[in-house]
C-alpha cells in the first residue's frame, strides 16, 4: 500500500510546477504547514534546527510558485533528489518513487538529466 501511495505521488511530481495541478496545491499547503509547525516548535524549544527548517520549507513553498513548466522539475536530477531520501526508509520505496517519476517523464517524451 505504501509503495502504491509513493508511486501515485511521484508520478504526479513533475507537474508540481503547474499552479492548477493537484500536486502543486497539496505541496504548497504541506510546505506552509510544516513551515508554521517548525517556527512554532522553534518558539517552544529554542533549537535552531527548527528555525532552519522554517526557512527551508518557507523558501521551497514560495519557490514552487515561480517555477516554469517543464523546467527543472522535469529532469532526472529532480527525480533522483526527491526519491533519494526514501532510501533511508527502504531502498524499494526509493525505487518505486524514481520509476513512477521516470514514467511521467517518458510519457511526456521529456527525459533530460
């Protein structure tokens, strides 16, 4: 079930740069929520790692608003960068993610590194 969910998300991930796409809206809301949670946690704990997280997630949330369609998000580098952290949980998850991402690029006939 988890592999199926990862595959579903990663097959849509190259379209994160389209403002009207479901993945764009979901990613933006998630990044903003995590950003707010990070600053709230920082205010209680005082740990600078949460302040860095707040800045990182805020910047990523704003950045997806300014990406051009079929730009960096339609590259194998982006797919590898997004799938790689899943290897910590399990190599199969990273493989599911990358294959799903790659399948989107192949369907678009836009396979670039």
